[in-house]
């Protein structure tokens, strides 16, 4: 049995002050829109499933024994500002793996591995996170973890889901291993480290994101502490130094007039106006120099597109900073679309073990997104998917399907304002 208490090794107040100074200097262009600090006020033995909507799934990747280790939220493992080392319970709780309550209980990031009875295969899952309106997202958290660098045994793993936890694709699984306070010999405390990950595009504008942490020890009687502890999870986005107040487009007699208003511009270089006639591909029309840098008030811009189209046309702005970083505005549409174009499947590309689809919605709507084989059999589905006005990126797992042609169908429900819409698109999937 390997249960270890960790002594007070650092002055936390000094580290917190130092961390805040560094944070203000290095993350001015980031804004956090979701966070969890696990501060539940518990000293020990508070199961993680009692905290803030977190849930646990057992027997993930293997079968747990009769006395598996468990996920706790408490300051039995004190959350420490990186690069600090372990401390007694001062009041900053963390999420961590500890011993089964009947076999030693929560003594921080310390686990039992006396034999098969302690085998543990448990995934702790965050509540649903809505990233609608956010793109180019960065995930960060502080952690300690000492285990198999190859992620083969006695290890922690970050897992991510784009479909509310229905699937956790292999491509979104990341092994966690940190350095130690001294030699990593299985006895010394892990050193708190900050983990950062730029999330793939599938997590942009997605109302069904979940973050999970998987712990595995196989009950072979050989293990080393610490296990794993997580603290201060945050999702943030880079913010260009401006506020786009509005972006509009209107069709006139011999042109399309685009106008937009911004404020709080700083270090903004220019705007690039882009257009698409199918929403599948945008092309650059022209450039408008930013004029409001480091000035107060609002700034108005106008761009005229002399080319008119008989069908709907889409426009967006690419806003480019002085250092070349950029982000996009909302997409606006000019020209009435046919009824069946209010919901459009722009693209459906099967890559690896998933289908990546882009769906344009002319309005917010609940939809059911289903994949069928050519015999009409339903093989995958995303029910109750919240489409938002504009582009929606939707990923669907194709892991268990064979190569061949499939059809994706998007169906909206009937409501008092709009009739139901059903659109389909055929695509080829090759493993």
C-alpha cells in the first residue's frame, strides 16, 4: 500500500503574487470564458461527483477491482501555483485520485496498488461546456502527475469530447506526466505544472464540449506516487484589440454596401473583406486600413462590392493585427435564399475516424443530425444539436464504420415560427 502525506514545502502567498504578476504580463490578449477552481471548502474525502456537475464513468478501458481508487475534490492535495511543490491543506482544493474510502481514503494524490482489488479505470467528466461564439480556444490547467510516460499503466490522461461525452476520440486523448520536486522516484511530491493545449477547430462554436480526466492503474501490485491532481481549469480565447460593434450588408441598385463599426482599436492593422457565393469557400475582395488605433470613440467603415448576384451571397471580415494574428467577424448574408437554403450542409468530409461537417444556419434551431448508409440504416446520430445562426462545425465519430458512401441528414423540428427543414448530402468515407 502506498499512501504518502506531503509536508509543507513552499510559501504559497509569495507564489500566488508572483503568478499574478507573470499572468498579467503574459496573457493580456486572452480572456477566460469558462473555469473551475474546485474550491468546495472540503478538507478530505469529498467525492468529485458531489462537485459542480462533475460525473464519473467506471470501467473505461478496463475493469475496476473491488476496491478501486477514486476521484476526490479536496485540499488533501493542496492546489499550488506552478512551479510550487506540495503543501498541507491551506484551503485551495484540487481534483485528484486518492485511495478507496474503505482502504485508507483520501490522503491526496496517493493511490493503492496492493493487487487486483485496486485496479482502477475511471473517467471523471466535467459538466457540459458551451463554446458557442468562441473560436481558437486554449485549454489550460495546473496539474501534478507521475506515471507511465508511454501512457500504458499507472497514469493520468486528459480526454476531450465534442458530442457531450457520447464519444472520446483517440485523437483527443493526451497523456499527463509532470516533473517532480526532486528525483521522480515514486516517493517525492510532483511539481505543479501548467498544461496548455490549443483545441482543434471541432471545439469552436460547439455547445456540447466536455473535458475529462482518465486514471488507470492495472492492479499488478506495483505502483508509485503521486497519482494525479488537477486545479484551475480554464478555457480562454485570444482577443484582438478591438470591439466590433456591428457588421451589416445591404443590396443596393448596382452594388452591395458593407458597413461596420468598431471601437477600442489598438494595434489593429487592417480589415480584409471576404465573399462567398456558396459559403463553402471565401475569397478576398479587398483591404480596408484600420484608422481608429489608440483613439477613443467609435469608427465607421464602408466597403462597396460592385458585383451583384441573383442568389444569396455571404460576407465576412478578417481582422488582422500588426503582428499578423487575425480573427473573423460574424458572417452576414445578402439576398433572399430559397426555403431549403435556410439550412445548408456546406461540406461533409470524413477524415480518419470522424466526419467533419460544416452546416450553415440562417437562424437558431434545434436539429437532429444523422448519418445513414446507402441501405438507409442509421449508423450515427447527434440528437438535439443546437444550430446557431451562421456556420456550425459538427463532428461525428466514424470509428466503427467501414469505408464507403454515406448520407448525412440535418432535420429541424417544427415550431410556431418556422416549418421543419430536412436537407441531406452524400459523402465518401475511406479509412
